[in-house]
């Protein structure tokens, strides 16, 4: 077992995310803030298990970073945690905290997601380091993750700069052996320091700090040359590989005998070291996932290097990808397989998911549903097809607004913006205000399932609980909306299809904006109201095989072909091919299928 | 070459089947045996119902946490049809352990496609080492239908050179006290099913 806090075993299996939290704890981190996002989420969740560390969920990544900056300016060791796209949200303070410096320590953790396992894009956040002139460390496994975050704090203090720690999904979510150390007891130099020249970024001061940034980068470049985590391994010098992070492991796996320059710090790069390494080997490769980030800088040093001409730009690597790209390694030969079609298994809304009823209704209205990011995004798929766009968190309301303005009369009653509760808090509030201010003709729906479901049930300001499980004020969406000036506010229960449809139609017929709060707890939610719900079953005698219930896309409902082509008798269809069936172990009794069934064939399990 | 010593195990199945817990346990047993170990899975979009895989690799020194195609020694498929999805990861001489459990994907539920027929036959036509397990029945026997994952660990353990006492120790540490006994029983039942089979 991973023994968190207190006494520890010599050797523990930890994910990269757990190891980051462990390392930060060991070196006395005082303040942690983040917004959930795969693959970064467990970092903040692990901090919550360390009694002596203050950690919180922020409403979004910008607030997280700004809070982290404040804590660091007060002299603390602070870290902020987000997925790659979270840095886009936090980019505004990011670029300028690079100018002010941090006083204490500030480490920004960005977890990138090559292959888009759970993301809307595949951006390479190493570019942010270079763009914002902030040094970046990149661990390749859990033990390095634990050690590197400590180095990151020290560098932040030493150079008065924020420091990035970048992981990728495979580093964050793989487990490997970690050797925990006892936490340091250290005193933060906490105090309020007033230094307007350094912290008030008006042009005259910022111009000065801008110069300081360049000086700092120069000092960091010198540091990089002797940094102990930039390591040269000279073996077979026929071929050399420059790499970092998880790619190092993939390459070592495929080519254990080649020479390596493993970069623990990917910004700034150690120019002299790279030139030295290049001179030691005959043929030089850069092995990196996503952008040719290192490659382009090495080329700019005037060094001949092979990179994206052989390696893919997209998707994550594995040892096989590297071996195939470089050639010359003995590749394992998989068994030859017959050509069989395997039905796909995409993620689906859970049985009893409250989003299902709402999107079933939306999919049947002739409207454009401007969607957002969360579990509910899955309703774009067949058979619900109740969501028609998704760009980034918070985009739904703004896009619906622009669309309805552009369409004018043609768009009346035709544009709906749908947003999750956590997403609304993250970045929907200002656009709701905008839709009031600019008199938008749209209906906005908050799918309020009382939690941040997609990323695994995190608390947020409308749940009434903090990260550590303490009670706090609970945001009231309708009070907020009326304060913003929304006049039509309705609350619906998405388990009630009829009233959901009625309310939706009523609000679509009014001049907007209207706000509908579709409220029902996520089925996986831990504080869900205990309800006595009885699973459903299909009465095969009265089922006419119309497949209406299958239109809900609910996992327990399936179709059984029964080979009866011409059933006779009451209510039977002439050419009935089968009946619906409900798996009682999976059904939670939300009754949506009962509501859509036209023949009353869906009944409670124990009904006669 | 040291790479030869790395054992590659791939677990596949569907969200909610306990694959992550099972691969954690396997990894910890390997670690307790004094070996280097890495494991990797991807979780995210699939809260429930999507495909789940977990790679576990152990040996003297392990670099990559994921195995490459054609390099997996043992595939443990917690769900029957999921076996087919990962056959290209297998070494031709590898062992395939198939749980009889069938969980229909959405397209099968909707009547659009069929659940593939005779999966065991298909797999057996490619690999000579195939073991089929009814983990659901054995789990019921052990006293908890949710212990299918531990049954499969018991089955797997019969083909690995990791010591039984270490398995038992890690299992004891991995479950809340009230579930330990059934899981120990499940492990034994799973393992015994193979010992009998090979007699
Ligand atoms: C900028 C950014 N931060 C974080 C994420 C990760 N993420 C995707 S959806 C989501 C929240 C979903 O919660 P909610 O809106 O309540 O919908 P639910 O999943 O509960 O239906 C998060 C945190 C992201 N995609 N982009």
C-alpha cells in the first residue's frame, strides 16, 4: 500500500501524479491549487491526503495560477496543477508572472496528453516554456517526478522565476517504483513584501523587468550546461539520440545500446552540451513526441539531426513506433490474425445518467445544440445525437450567442447552449452575462449533476464542499442568474421527459435569453440522495419490437432477435423481428425507457 | 540482452471490471519480489463502459511502461470479445487467458452488429496456449461476484514465477479488511482451477 504521510516504506509503487505530490510534500509545499483535467487530476487529489499541505480546487486554471502567484509572492512554496489546455486558460497571468518573478517558489504543473486519450486537442506545452520564457523540467518516470518537483522548487527560488514541470499521460498515469524520503522541516520566509517596481506591471516597470527576464534566461542557460539531470550516456557512438521524458524510456527499450543525451530540462536547452554530444556520435536523432520542439532548436544550432522526417508528428510513441521509424532493430513479429470485425466499445453515458433524458429531448427538437465539455458531450453520438458542437470549456454559451445573432430571425427558437455545472463555473458565467447584456435570443441549459463527473467527481463551488470535504457556501445558480439579469429561469428534472420537453418548448418560444437548470445528481455521485428505485424489465408479451427504448442508448437495454417474423395477436407487429430486453443488474430504474414505451411493455421488475 | 528478461502482461476488459486493481496487485507482487516494474493504463473518457487495458512489465530493468505489439507474453482478457481487440500485441507463442464473461458493446445492444461468435475457437486457431475461465462462477463460489478480478489473478499466477506468499500478502494489503477473506479464497480458487487443469 502506498503509505501517504507519516512513516514510509523504502520502496513504493506510485503513479507519476502521486509521486509529484509526494515530492512536493517532502520539500514543504505550502499552497496547492488546481482545476481537474485528465491526466493531471490525481495530483491535487493526492495532496488532499497530506494533512500538512493546504490544497484547493479552483474554479478554473486562471484563478489557480493567480492564487499560486499570490502564495509565492508571500514567500511560500506554491504549486498549481492543470492539464495542457488549462494553461491556455491561465496564459494571461502566466506570461507576466514570468516578468515579475515569484519571490517564493512557484511550480506550474502541466500534464500533456499525446494521443488525446481524454482531451480535445494535442498541443505540446513545451512551446509555452519557450514562449513565456519559463524554465521547464520533464521527468520520465515516477521517481524522477518525485525528485524533479523538488528541483523545480529550488530553481524557482534560486532564479526568482516560475518553473514548469511537464508530464505526459504516460508519465502521470504509469506506475513505477519510487523511493520516498522523509519530509524536510523548513521555514518558509513568509512575509508581505511591497516592491511596486517588481510587482506592478505598468509599462515603465514591465520594460525593466523584461530586461531582467533576458538576464535570467542567460543565467538559466549556463545552469543547464551543468544541470545534473541533463545526462549524456555514451555507448555505441555510431548513433546518438537526444530525448526527454517518456520518449527516453521508449527509445531505451527499443535501442538499449545506443548513446543518449537525456534532457531533464527542456527549456532552456544546454547548447554546449548538445554540440558536444553531436560531435561524439556519427548519426544524430531527436526522439520527441508531438512538435519538433527540440529538433528545431538543435537545427538552429547548425547541427544536422534526424527528427520528424522519420518520426510521427501525431500521437504518442511506444518502443515499437521508435524502432519502426529508426529501422535496424529486430522487431517482434505479432501472430498473423484473421480478418474479423470487432464491434467498437466507445465510452457511454452510464445507466441512469441524468444527461440522457435532457439530450434525448434536445435531439428530437429541431434546434442547434451548442455543447460544451463534460460527460454530456458523449450525447453527440448515436442514438441520442443531441449535441452539435464542442470546442473548449465554456464555449457553448458564447457560440450559441454568436450563432443566434448571426442568424437573426432565422435563428429564433432554434439555438440552445448546453453547459455542465462545473464547466459553467469554470468559464460560462461571463458569457451568460454577455447573453443578457447583448440581448441574446437563446436558451441556455446548465446540466447540473451536482459534481464534476467527467474527471471523476471533484467538488466545485456549487457542491457546497471543498477539496478536503469541508462544508462551504454553495453557489445558487438561479440566484446568480437573476443577479446577472436573466429573467426566465426554470428548473427541470431530466428524469421527467414530458416536463423537460414542455419547458424546453416554452422557453424556446420566448424572446431570450432563458436559463434552464436541469438538475439531477450524477448516478456515481457519492452524496446522491438515497432513492428507492426499482429496476425495469420488458414484458415480452406486450413489447412490439418498435425499438423506441433503444433510442435512449442506455447500456442495460438490448435487442434480442427472436426470429418471429410474423407474430400474431394483440398489438403485435406484422414483421416483428425481436424484443427489447433490460439487464436488471445494470438498470437503476430511472424510468426513461418506461416513459418512451408506447405499449406499456416496460414495467418494474416485480410488477406482474 | 537484458530486455529478454522483461515479462509483458496485458490485461484487457471493460470499465468497472476491476482491471486497474488487478494490475496494481500484480505490479506490487513483482516489486515485492525484488524486480523492477512498470505498469500503465489509460483512464479518462471511459468512466464506465469503455475499453480498459493495463500493461504490466517486470524484470531486472524496465524502461517503457507499455509493451510493443508482438511482445506480450500473457494476455488476460476480463471480457471475451476484448480478447480479439489486442491479439496483435501477443507473441505468437504467448498465452491467452479468456474470461467467459460477455458484456455487449452498444452496437450489439442496438442490434446493429453481432457479438462475435466462437471467440475461443478463433483465438485457439492462432495461439496454441489458450485458457478459458468462468471467473463469474468461481467468484460466486468464493462468496462475492465482484471478485472476478481476483479469480483471474489466481489463474494468471499459475503461469508466473512469482511466489504465492507474496501474492497473499499483497492481496491482504489491497482490500478493506472485510473483503480480504473472499479475495484470498478467490485467488486460491483461480489458481487451483489451473493446477487441476494441468494435471
Ligand atoms: C481548460 C480545461 N480544463 C479542464 C478540462 C478537463 N475537463 C473536461 S470536462 C470537465 C468538467 C466536466 O464537469 P461538468 O461540466 O460538471 O460536466 P459533467 O462531466 O459532470 O457532466 C473538465 C474538468 C478541459 N477539457 N479543459
